[in-house]
C-alpha cells in the first residue's frame, strides 16, 4: 500500500452515528409534516397536486418554502415549473434542429407562457384553473 492509499473501515461508532442521523432526519421530517399540516397547506397541496405523494417531494422544495416564506404548494409549483422548463428547453432545441433539418415552419406565436413570478403570484384557484395551460406552455 502506498502512502496516498487509505483503508476505509466502518466502525460500530460510525454505524451508531448513521443511525442517529437517520433518526434525526425522521424527526425533522415528521416535524415539518406537522407544521405543514397545521398551516392547512397539505390539504391545499393535495387538492392542487393529487398525483404527488407527500413523501416524494424533494427536500429542495421544503427548503425553498422555508427560505422564501412560500406555501408548500407554491414552492412545489415553482419546482415543477423549473423541472418542466428544463425539459422544455431541451425539447425546443431538439424541435428547432428537426425543423431546420426538414424545412418545417415555425409556431404561430400564440402560446401563453408563465414566468416564475406569474406562478408565485397566483392563488391556488388560479393555479388550478390554469394548470393545463401552465403545463402545456412548459412542454412547448
């Protein structure tokens, strides 16, 4: 073995520390769920995003909600929008390349788009009413 190589071993102390961290994580998740539920946000979230399981919401969504003092549904809407926007950019580039290759015509320009600020300023009812159009605009 050379000087730069190290042997990584797991000790019982490391295992205990991992268990402690997992327990802390579970406690914090439980506390966060309780806070969200107390504020009535979970019901609003479930109404707006019925197909999203609470346990699958990324930690970044909770962090954004806390950092920006947003309701959970608004932070998730922004997350979903950003995720779809990234997919949309890739699809748009692919479509543009396809059009250039086949000589197709460009879109009509009648599509409505939603900015991050638009989504943040919407009420839950507005998000619900415009949800199909929001998702559609992200996939173009």
